[in-house]
């Protein structure tokens, strides 16, 4: 038996996959075109405007949650894959695993270190020295 979260995640992935297709975008453009064409028929009334405003607001509101769910899952999967590459690479720093979970100040320390390494590598490259090496073991 699947849990409610699994069913929601499956539903969100399915909806995101469908709504991301060009045909669905074309259908949305078609709905807007029909709405515009019907403007003169309804004398551009407040009700005519309310229909499109309400419809687009509801769709946008619901899609935000579905897209966020799929984005969270994709981001988590990418982070795990990157963590595995770091873990499996000889000489890589295991301290870089799971960086997205550390405090901002510690993240900034790592960033500063790597900015310094990049600057040093660019100086070497400009001097004709290759800029590849292996991190400290």
C-alpha cells in the first residue's frame, strides 16, 4: 500500500510532466485567445475579466505546489548523486558532502577557500602552468 505522500509525489510528477509539454502551453494560449475574442461579445464586462483572473489565479496557486514538490525531489536526487561522486572520488574532501545542510557561515568559509584556489589556478594558467591537480588527501 502506498502512502499519501507517495501518491502525491507521483501525482505531482505526472502533472508536471504533462503540463510542461508544448501542447499544454498551446492549449493555455488558446484559452487566452478565446477569452480575448469573447471580450467584445461580453462588452469587456467585469464578469468577463473576473473569469480569466479567477481561472489563472486558481491554476497558478495549485501549480506552485506541484512544481515545488517535483523541484524538491529533483534537487534532493541531484544532491545525493553529487555526494556519491564526492564520496567515490579518491582525494576528494568528504567534508563537502551534504553542504546544502550546513550553516551559512560555514558555507561561506568553503566558498572563500574555493575562490582562493580558483584565483591561484588562474594565475598558474596565465603563467603557462597547468591548472589541474588532486586535492589534498
